[in-house]
């Protein structure tokens, strides 16, 4: 029997997804993860089980979800809103401008304390507040807070607070006569944010001594100068929305939250709904690929596969006369960039496959239309990879808050507190696997809903998602393989 092009496309997509399940075995300790005791079932079975769950979810979506539920047919910006204000004074109080101002003051105070600790405290990372606060509380903890509570960082953002306060003071000093900022270039989009995120993760993962307080202080000052320059040229709001790396980063995660403030009032919406209204400007795909690719490198960098690749790269640096430290930094930089590019290439492969279904959509349009479906994957990569880091190292802030400079103080009587390793190793593994599967199921649901909007016909929409299913299975397999390496 002759196979039709659609059948060949389907088989190719499903075969690609199946092959991605077969990850090579390796053993290593990744950043933020702990070893496990013997599990009741083999680790490889978790990978197959997760893939089966995604395939079953895909079939269920195709059969039971035949009309878009998050959007209307037509432009994605026409998404209907299910936002409802929290009734009574609670909703008004939690969304009031006064609370926003108080949050800005708190965020600026914390920023000043952390920068002070980095500049004036001991340069030993474990004894100084700044590394733990920046890499654990800020970088990881705010991801969980954003998903649960909404755009918390927007309220706390110290750069936003300082920029607004500076603008207000200048306006008062000049009698309200301030030069209008330049229009933010559309082609610039979110590329500055993508570059900022890549730079931050490079500092964490590639720069030798990136965790030292003095290095963090220097990086903070440089980043702040760039941020304030962007605000001065283009205005506070446009730069925060598109150029400021952490506002974009946490803002994307906050779009998964069921909570949102509108017009000075807190309200609720359907989970994931905020992602369907994402304005996909240039650089948005780049930001999401950086989000996933950098965590991928962090998990990969302690494994045997990377150790072998690093030895090959070291052989390239030696003839150039690079020192050992510089060579390691160069290898880490290459690995970080390659992981980001591989994530982008894999997503692009799924998009090109989706284009073969027809519908008259070019690859760039499809890439923009479906990039929001990768945000849940970025969330669960962070949640799964850094769960134990937050659960354990996050407790260090209790005693570091009493002695932020590492000089023997006990400001709050907590300097002698210790870390409670309350989360069992096997329970952590189950939670991590659960995060990964749920996140990819959410991505599938968003992709299916958007396909119904774009293609109109439910059967064609389902066919287009064979390739997206392969992408989701591939990312699931990669995440579980990285976790398995860390726990081996």
C-alpha cells in the first residue's frame, strides 16, 4: 500500500520522538541536585512512562478538545479573558498603588543590602549573603513565586523603582519639562533581555569565581548602569517591558499564574491564560531558548558526556597558549552557547515539520505562534533542576541574614541555625519527574489550542501537532536524562 505524504510525516515525527527517549546512560552530580537511593522501578522506565503519558494526553486532546478554549479563531490577540477581580476590599488592597510603592521600597532596600554585602563583606561565598541571595532566593525562588503569585518581581524590581524615582525627581527639578524618550526600536524587541540572561548565566556557570561577592558586585554595578542607560534613552516602561532581562524572565513565568493585577485590582484568571496573550516581538524565541538551554548546560556540565567533550575542547585551546583557567572558561562558554543553539534548532525542526502539514503558514510565523508553548517547559526545567538547591541552600538565608557580611554578627539571633535536609532523595525525584511531565502536558495543551485557532479544522490541527508532540517528548526525555545523571 502506498503511503501518503501525511502518513510519512506522521511516522517521521513519531519516530523522532521515540528515538529521543533513548538517552545514553551517565552518572554525575549536577548543580542543585542530590543522589537518590534505589528506586522501586528503574529510572529508564520513568522516561518511557513520561513519553506514554504525553502520547495519551495528545490523543485525549485531539478527541476531547476540538474547539479553542483559550482563544478565538483568528488572531491570537483576540484571546477572550476570564479575568475576574477578587471581590471586596482584599482585591483592591492587594492591587493598590500604595502596596506597589511599598514593594518598590522593599525591593530597593534588599538590592542595597545585597550590594553592600557583596562590596563590604567577606569574599568567601559561603559566608556572604550576596551569592546565596542572588543565585538561590532571587534566581530560583522568584520563579516559584512568579508561577504561584503572579508578577512579583515587577512590584519588587529595584531598577524600575530607582528609574521611576529618578524620573520623578528630574521632572520636579525641571518644572515638568523632560525630554521625551526615543521610541523603542521594534527590531530590538527582547534581544537585550536575551543577551542579559545569557550574560547572567555565563557568570554563574562559566566564569571562574563568578560566585565570589566582589565579582557579583562588579556585575551588578555594570548591569545597573546598562539598565539605567536603556531607561534614560527609551523610557522606564519600554525598557522594563522588553530590555530588562529579569523583568522579561520572571514576567514570562508569571503568565502561567492564576493571579494578575489589572487597573489597581487583584484578580484571577485561568492558569496558562496569560501565555496566550504574549506579545511575540523579535527576540522572544531567543529569550525562551536561553531559558531552556542554560539550564540544560548546567545539568550537562557535571556529566561524563561533557567531561569527554571538555577534554577535546581543551586540546584546541592549548596551541593558542591559553591558561588552564582561561581554557576552562572558553570551554564552558562554548558549551553554554551550543546548548542554547541546540534547543533553538530542535524547536525549529518541530516548526519546519509542522509547516509541512500545510495551511499557508511560513516557518517564522509558526515559530512566533507557538513559542509560548515552551514557557511551561522552561519553568519545569528550573523547578526540577533546582528544587533541592532551593529547599536546602535556601535555608542558608536564615543565618546569613543575621551575618550578611560574614563578620561574626548575629543581628536577628539566627546565626547559629542550620540547614534541615527535610526533603528525601526519592521524594525529590518523584516531584522532579512530576514537574517535568505536568509542564510538558501544559505545553501540549497550549500548542493544541493555538493549532485549533490557526488551522481551523480540528483534524489538520491535530496532524500539525505530531511534530510538536515530538518536540515535547524530546524535551521531556532530555530533562529526565539530566535528572538521572545527577542522581546516579
